[in-house]
C-alpha cells in the first residue's frame, strides 16, 4: 500500500468518501467476532495470540505528522505486508485537540481497511459515550472546517464508529493494553469485554477510559479529570494477577519523554502525539516481539522508540 498517498488523500477527501470509509470500518469491526485469524475478539476484548510482533501507538490527538513519523521510522506497514503475524495496536484518542483530527481518523481507518486482521483500534476517552466525553471535544469544529455544511452526517457516523471500538487487548501471560487504566474491582476478562453493556451500573468502562496510575495513592482516589480514578500499584498488581498478565500498557497521559514506567515496572504509558497541540520533546511507540515474555516494563526499554 502507498501510505504517503493515503496521507495526501486525507487532505482532499470529501464528506461522502470520508463517510464511506467510516462505514466500511464499522462493517469490518462489527464482523470481527466471527472470524479474524490471529485476533480473537470477544465482544469488546481482543485476545491477541502471543506470536509475531506488535507495534503499539499511544494518543495521537490529530497529530498527523507524528503518525507519519511512526509509520516511516518503524517501517511496520511493510512488515505487516510481509508477515500476517505482525499486528498494530492503537490505544485510542485519535482526534480532538489537534486541528488535523479528521485527517488522522481518515488515515487510521484506511489502514484498518487495508489490514483488517492486523490492526486493532481501542477506544479512548475522546471516543467515549456521550455522557463520558472528554473536554474539549472539538472534533465537530475540525469537521466543520473540513467539510463545511456537510459536517453533521460525517460526525454522526464517527460517533457511531466510537461505539464499535474495543475496550482492551489481552496477550495471555504478557500484556493488558487499554487506553486509561485498570478498574479496581475488575475480576475477569469477561467484565472488560462487557464493560460497555455493564455501564453505567458498573464503572468499568469509565475506569478503562479515564484511570491514571499514581505513585502516591495506595488504593484509588477520584481523578481531577472529572471522571475515573487515580490507582495505586497495589491495584495494578492485584488486577494483573487476576487476569494472568504481567504488564499494563496504556496511553491517556501526556509524557514529555514519550513514555513512562510506573508501579515497580508494571505499567508502561505511551504517548505518541509530539507536535501540535502538545509540542513536547518526544513521542514514543513500542515495537516488540509477542513471543517473548517480560516480567517488568523496564525490560521493554530496548523496544520503546522515541522520535
């Protein structure tokens, strides 16, 4: 595939073609529970087989330049074309804040269409349900700028797309990948898979999208973000033990160096938006073999790439 051509298309695509791409992506994701090869989705949880390699990308927030940099630097698209066991996972928060949010959504969705069984799209708090939407949610402004009076049906289709995104990726005995963090009272992978259905009676979805690790909190504490909680290392270790995972990989927080390790090496945060609107020193992504087992995120340092 010609990635740079897709990036170029993103600047000129019209509302009808954009909407068509979103609908096609919804069709692919909604059918993944039937047959998706290496990916084994169960409701809103993807069970990823521990074979091949994975590229994990954090928040993008409309930063098309950083998305382009990751694709060029990693050459992972070429590896996906050569090997069906190469998987790319996006941790959510594709848009909002950045002016090129529509363009980032378009490029990511075109990648999903090109590699339907190799790309996993997680739900971020900026793709949350209407009563859990992040602020500022300025995607409508960016869509108006791009599509003028045709922006409303495009936005409605994207909002529908949000509801199909996954809550988490699980690699047995290895990783749990989410956007925000672990819910304190989660007891099983099934509860993660059903978090949408259980919401709002149970707060699992809110916590998966909004929670942040904290070194000072012993258990949990309400987040200043207005949703979710801060959670301590005891919560991290307890949940990972219950789910038979070693390391939590997540996004959701702006990190100057592009990544951060918390909770005695049990949490790795990746942030992949380097340019506008954050303008931080580095973005980062993870590029690692799934066949290897690691006990601590510090062992992943050779596979974390800053740009």
